[in-house]
C-alpha cells in the first residue's frame, strides 16, 4: 500500500531504515518496509517542492544575485 502523503512516506522510510525509530513509533519495521517499497514507483518520495529545492536559485550555473542586471 503506497503512502497517502509525503509526510507519511518520510515517516515510513525512517521506520523502514531504523529499527529503534520503528519501535519507538510503535510500528512494525516489516510494515514500514512494505510502504517504502510501494512508494518506490509513485514519485511521492521526491515531490515537486523537493525537486525545486534541489535545483536552487541557479540558472545556467550563475547565481541570481550575481547576474548584474
């Protein structure tokens, strides 16, 4: 079952990769791994906001504040 929101996807990924976190959150690590695997093809783990954040304020390798307009 894929996650319903990016926050749930991040939570399940954290629980899938950290046994102590999964135990503290009260979720089975195997269930978290199933969610994490189901999210693989949906694109929810890397949403539009993260893609824009990764690109940053650069265009053609020149920072916007250094353009000299």
